[in-house]
């Protein structure tokens, strides 16, 4: 149990399809130079219920060359 709670993670979000708060599954959607984009899917019905961007502030040099 270390490094696990350093950043906010959604575990439950409101699902419009289930019309209730549901546990979510995190899925990596895109890997970009400035961060990874994640999507949250309802564990019950699989509908997308939210997203998140994990920014990598140290990586901006990547773009400067
Ligand atoms: Zn749902």
C-alpha cells in the first residue's frame, strides 16, 4: 500500500444509464506526450461515465526539442 493514494482516483461515479452511482473501471485511452488520458467505464453496463488526464509536467521538454 504505497504510492496508491497519491493522486485522486475515482472508484464510483454516477452512471446516466444505470441512474445510480456505480463502481468504475479505468481504461487507458490515449498516451500523449503531456499525459495519459483515461476513461472511466461503468463496471455494470460499460457506459463511459467520465475521464481523467494524468499530466506529466516533467515531460514538456519533449515538445521543445
Ligand atoms: Zn451503468
